[in-house]
C-alpha cells in the first residue's frame, strides 16, 4: 500500500493511493460423497491491484477516481472503475452543490450462487460475469433543506433468485432508473419532511421495484433543556405502490423474486 499527498500553498490538492492484495476463502458444505471421503473444502484465492486519486480546488471543486483489477486467481478479469465530481457555488455564503458519480463493475458470480447442496436445494451453475454500470447526479441546497437526485443502473447478465428461489441468470440487459426528492419544510419548530422516490425497471421479473415510494415525516422539535436535551413529537408514514416484493426462503436464508403476491 502506497499513499502520496502532494501539497501547495493552499493545502492538499490531491491524494494518490495504490496497492495490491490477496484474498483467501474456504468454503465447506455437506454433500452425500462426504460419507465416504469425509468433509471436503473448496479453497479460492483472489489477487487484485487497486488505485485511487482525488483532490479539490479550494472550496469549489471536489473530484476523485478509483480502480480495482483482478489480474489472476478465482476472479481473474474482474474490474471496478469509479469516478465522482462535485461542483459548489455560494450565494451569500450558502452553498449549492451539484455532484455526479459513475461506476462500472464487472464481477464474477459469487461462490454460493454457483455451488450449493442442502436438504431442500441443490444446484451447480456456471454463470457468466455480471456487468453493472451506475450513474448518479444530485443537487443539494442546504439552505432550503432540499435534495434532488437522478440515478440509473444498467445491468447485464444479472444473477437473481427466481420465483422458485433458485439462482438464474438473465440473458440480456436490465435498466433501473430512479428520481428522488427530499425536502424538509420548516415553520419554526414544525417540520414537514417529504421524501419521494420514483422508479422504473425494464424487467420487474428480474429487478422488481415499486413505481412510487414515499416517506412522510411531520413533527415538532423543541429544546427540553437548552444545549442538553432536544425532543421531537410527530408521526411518520411510508407508502409504496403495489409490486412483487421479494420473498424469503428460510432454507437458503436468501430473498428471491416471488411472483404470487403484490404488496
């Protein structure tokens, strides 16, 4: 691991991190053959290198980027790349921040989605690598207690647990888009906070999401003992439009995409 922090007269303008690592994993599960051979263990080794860079220009700009790559081992060829930037303006010393981020993740399927033996479920799979790209942009105005965000994820070869609680891989691309708004409107000690999320999935079978989710919080806040104890009295409410919420399978301790009951 190496870290470099260049300086100038105005302070730190950038940080560079780099390093390499190795992960060892041991997996064990009972299988019928263990009666003859004894309990078997699967061992995997992953090698990776990584780096990141970041910095700022005064108080107006923050930026950063990172990368991790697996050149060899169980996850050979996996790659994660990310970048973020935040632009800040000030009106009467009150900040307004516009920020954005990007992330690309090419990841091998996890061990348990590939191999599993139990009393109730058994599978042996050979899935392809998942590809996920995520974009996020947000606008924050603290003086108005306001935040607005837009998000989009594009997932290729998505691995999910189907209506039979079995792992499966989608042959194609799924897109999930979202628009989020959060506003805490205040009148003295009275807070009227609304958080709303609109979402759309191109495949509800693979990535089920409600079209609308809302969190509402109305409360009054005041000092019980100044600078010591503060209290809030009010009511919170949650609502979402109907969708096929994930079911839970106790035999595998995993959630799956049930298609029987809308919530």
